C-alpha cells in the first residue's frame, strides 16, 4: 500500500488546483458579464438619451428579446435600464482603459447594422487604469446585482469604492451588502474618537487600528423590551454583556472577521488587586489584545482612567513578547464626540470610544434590511459546517 500521507498531500494539491480553477472561472465569467452589460448599457444610453429611439423603446426591445430568445433571463426592461445606469455611473472607465489595438478582435459584434451607435465592451482585461487608486480587480469581481444595489444606495464616489472593496475582502452576499449599506458602515468607519496616532508604536499600526473600529455599532440582537425589566434605568452593563455573550458570534460579525473572543469578565490579578474586563478579544490583523468596556449611559471621563488601568496590567502581565500593545474600546450609549476626542488625547494607552444601538434604537429602514434572528442563526450555523 502507498503512503497515506503522500495521498493526503496529493488530494490537498489537487483540491487546491480545482478550487483555484473554479474561482478563476467564476471571476472570468463575472468579468465577461460586466463587460457585456457595460457595453449594452452604453449602447442604450447613447441611443435613448440622444433621442435616436422613441419613448418606450427599452420596454419594446426587452419584449422582443424575450420572443427571440425564449427563457432568456436578466434582460427585462428594468435590468436594461440598470445596465444603462451602470454605464452612465461608471462611464469614466472609458477614459481609464487603454484603447483597442488594431489587430485585437472586437469583444462584441455590432448587433444592429442600422444603429447609430455600436455595442462594444470596454477593453479592461486587467489593465491598470490611469485613474489613481481605482480598484479595478475588485470592481471586476463584484456581481452585477451588487453593483446595481451600490449605485442605487451609495451616491458618493469614495463610498461606492468602499463597498466594492468590502464585498471582495469580506465576501459579502447581496443581503450582507444590503445590511452594510443600511448600517451606513462607510460613514461610521474609522471616525471614532481615539488617541491611536500618539500611543501606538507606528503610524501604520495606528492607521490600521483607526480603520478597524467604527464609531457606532449595531447590536440588534439585544432587545431591552424582552428583558422584562420595569425601569429602564435598571438595565446595567451586565445585562448588555450577557446578551452579547449569548450572541457572541453575532458580536464578532459586527466587530469584524479578524476578532477572536477570549472571554467575558476577564480576571486581572496584579499587586493583589482584582479587576475584571467586561470583554476581552484578540485581533489578528492588529496582533494585539482588545479590551472592551460596556457602559449603558452617556460617556464619562472616568471610564478612560479605568480602561487605562486595565491596559497597563494587560501589557505588563498578559501581553506576549511578539504582540503589539493592547488597545481599549469603550462602548457607551451616547457621547459628545468633540469632547471625547479632546480629552482622550491626554491618555497614554491606545483607546477609542464608540456608541452602540440596540434593536429598540433602529430606524425602520435598518430594521427592514436586517434578517430576523432565526435566519441569522441558520446562516451562522451553515457557515460553521462549511
């Protein structure tokens, strides 16, 4: 009999090759589809906007396509208009790609000899655009339905690029993207009051920390009304903490994929003083411990002193030699950001302050965008089985 270990290595190599091939094929198919939709969108835009076609032309074209190609999907009148929008909103891509070379075949043939405008796809082919910073590779890996959602909900250029990059880096589904936009993650990213630049070893580490945390977190699985507490003032930090512990997978998804949960009420025993951190995490990207303190009321300056003490003990007694300094985060219900940003600069340990919302605080739009708890549990369980 052969060496089973060698067989295992062979299986692993073949499996990796298959998965890579499938990934490359999927990316190629998606890229070609985007090229097709972009080209059709350009064709429709230039004919319909300049008056070459009469009113109702798009609806009529869609109906005729359905008759000519029975079973054809994706070319409804609505989707044809989406293709037009896709071209018009990203028409700058016509300017950032290198033009077609003389001996290079056309990507799409001219499908209408009598039309005033030809259909042709952009010659992207993974060439670097001239526009600085444009994420062309990520752009081509994002599905058309995701692109359509981004264009309909995000109006700023940088905001659109943010969600395109997030889709690829976090492999967001359509529903995941919908939730991210509803939470307005773009405007909450990297804007929390902090002192990272002054307290972390390098500017690179500080900027990475700033981009890791948001200034507001949605803890939609915490429903204060279901806790059967008569007086709202009786809802203390331990209630919120217990709700987070029972939904720790949700909490990690809210924080980010690089967070690993260590434990709640983490015991610090230094110099005979017993102290307990509400929640302790480790962040792989930052390579450091992250201490989270939960507060149900408005921010108080005393919270910073308490957290700084925890971080001192973590660095002195818990941090490994290869790890970066521990970072602290205060999660409170409300704060004056300008005030917090001012007072936090006087502290010597890296800390940030963010707010959170529970299910009761959500807007109707955000509530509709989020899945119910049963659907979310099924999603999380299915991810564990993969």
